[in-house]
């Protein structure tokens, strides 16, 4: 049985580490099979030596986040623990040092995982970036945040967001309503990110001025998009022909981000995904980055990570 004592800076820091109703420390005890007690500002961990060492590393990561005024929420604490398992808990400082933007309600946007940080760096340094991974990893949201940041800094003069409407079989003519009413449900995730960044009023004003355009992929054909930040979402549901068409719309002074999840392809059977095709065809071209997320990058409810892992295990039983 091993024991390690960690002196915390104050009672307030101890309260932050333990969390509301001791939820954080209970999570720590369960994850690493240790016992944690605190008297005043002295935290004591006891258990098997290897487990105590890993738990102490997780606490170190939590303290680094707390020093940088990052709330120790459930997802954040769990991510610290996953880094501690790999001995990379000190890398959480990289997350606190990065900053993207502030939402319309004043909430700062920072990467929550190292995968997100690498994705943001790729967007900053490459004209074209592919973000590939499961739902809930922030691919689209962070791309929209970077687009708004570039627009506000006048690095681009327009934001263009698009996605294929494959869920409707592209047969929008069979749906009731005018064009906008028909395509809006399929573009809603893009609207949500823009509302969060800009607020509904600013979004409406910029849309009326055509400085922000949200449209189905079919509307990109035949255009040249100069001085624009262009995002293609749900790219796994493009065909190779559509993907080529989209990528060749890029004009001078523009930046492109393509996001998708290759495990969620809704195309008809035997139709090759344009995203899968592009990742292979373009993998050696300078100026094009490919970023891959996994379940550790999921920033939604903790069960989303477990669901993704379960489906991956079912799809690849040999890896169990």
C-alpha cells in the first residue's frame, strides 16, 4: 500500500479539485482505485503504488487547469485522467494557452482536448484542413469559431457554410415550403454554431448582406469563392464528384475546412464516399492537413464516448 500527500494552495483550490458534492474526487477514486482524503489543504491518496502515482498525475493536471481559471467540469476532469494514464497530464497547459474566440454571451472558446488543439493549429497554418472523427468532437463548432474569428479580423470578407442534403435524398422538391424552408433542417447544425458565435441579430444582419451564406452543396457548382472561409460539413455524404467540385471552388485568399465522420456514411450502397476518396487522393499534397479525432476527443456527455467505443468494438471484434 502506497500513500502520497499533495499540498493544495488554499481551501478554495481544494474545493475546486473535490468538485460539487465531492464528484471530482469520487471520480478519481473510482478511476484509479485509490482512496482520497483531505484535511484542510492537504490531500492524501492511498492505494497501490502505480494507481496512486497515476491519480497524483491527474490531480496535477487538474491543478494546472484550475490555475488558468478553467472550470473543473466532468468532461475536463475525465480528460485529465485519460492524460494521466498516458503520463501526459502536463500537456493540459497547452489547452489553457490556446484561445479561439468569445461567444456572443461572453464564453471563451478554447480547445478541450489535444486533438482539438492540433486541429485548430492545422486550420491556422493550412489553406485546406480535413477534420475527421466521431460525433461530439467539436469538428464543426471549432471550424465555425475559426471562421467567425477570421471574419472579424478581416482576414476574409465572407463565410460560406455548406453540407450535402443527402438525408432528404437531395429530392428537396418533394418537401413542402420554399427553398429556405426545405434546406434549413439539414443546415441547422451550422446555424447553431453561428448563432452561438454571433448572436441571432448579428447573424441575420450579416446573412442579409450576404456576408454569411449557408447553403446546400449543390449551390456551390460553377462558383469561384475568393476571400472566403468555406466549411463543408458532413462531407462523408458527398460523392467523389461532389467533393472534387467543392474543393475546386476555392479562390484566392480563401481557407477551406472539410469535416466528416467516415463511420456515418448515408450514401446509397456501392457509392464511394467523397471524403474517403479525398483523404486518399490528397494525402501527399502540401498545404492540405488531415486531422483525425477519436473517442478521447468527444466533448459531449461522457456516455457518448462509451457509445462510440462500444460500436467500434462491435465493428472490429478482433480488437477486443
